């Protein structure tokens, strides 16, 4: 198992689901974790308290920040640089859905998803890269989705944002490769998290039939893929998208 002793990691969307599981795994392997969330203050506090109970040296901080807000993210990094000088790992996990078919999708539904999922990824990466350049080392992992190329009905905004993340990551990877910074995506399929809890029983059944393994994944299966790409061992992998989707 990779060790992250002495590493500083930012994980967005860290209060629940895949984001929290990634943050927990990094903590267990020795990293200092800066968990980013937007409005879920209660869950952020619960996470902090659970870590304090389970660890003699809790290395978790939870910071409220809207990843879609350029100025807020800029200030976040100013504060982080003052305290930690640099960061080693960035996990872009924050994401939302606002489902509707294109003809009925209003402008806000489109824009909110693009702002959080795609622009949020840009914002976090833009200010992470200069800190990573200080030490000529960094690992950026963005959580995307098979929706990027499968195109699920009612998710044009989500699919566009996820396809954009992949294109963005491939370009970023080329820009920073010579500085020993890697940028990759992990693409989870249907994973048992809060993100799919609002699907109807009929949708759940239909989606499960699409998966060759005939089951949804669990967060631990996604976490292992993320930890590998976030580790020093993945030094020759960049611009890649690792699928964790049961064969979709």
C-alpha cells in the first residue's frame, strides 16, 4: 500500500461519499488532508470529530469554500501557501447533478453543473500548479464519469462537464509533465453513494443491467485507484483516465 507520510493533500467534496473515503484513506496512510466542502457544515464537523476520536494526531482540516468561485479559491490557496508553503496532492472530487432533458433544462441547471464540476476543476488546478512547481512534484487526480462518453438521458450538463474534465486533464498533463507533476482522471461508474440515491427503483434496475458485472461498485474500489495515481509509484502515468466501472 502506498504511504503518504509527510504529504499534504487537498480533497474537494470531502464531507461524504467518494471524497470522504479518499480523505480517510489518505489520513490513514500518513497524509495531512485539507478537506474542502461548500455548505455541509454539520457533516464537516462530524468528520472532524470522528478523526479526532480515532487518531492521537489528527491531520485533518475542513475548510468551507465554493470551488466554483474563482476569488474564493484564490484566497484559499493564499492561506494554504502561508501555512504549508506547498501541496503534494490535489483530488478534484466535488461534483453535482441537476438532471433534466435538454428541452426542459433551464439555464441555471446547465450553468451550476458546469460551474462546479468543470470550472471548479480549473480553479483548483490553476492555483495548485504554482505550489507544486516549487518542489517540482505533484499529483492531480480528478474524479470524472463514464457519462463523459456514454451520454445518459437527462444529463447533458453533467456529461458535458465530465467530458470537459477529461479534455482539460489531458492538456494540463502535457503542460506540467516536465516538472514531475502528473494529472490523471479516475472514472467511477455506478457507485453506491449519495449521488445516485435520488434515482428511482426502475432507473437503478436499468442501470445495473447495463453493467457487465451486474452490480454497482463501492467507494473502496474507487479509493484504491485514486491512491495509486496519487502516489509516487504512478510517476510515468499522466493524462490517463482510469475506468472503475464494472465493464461499462
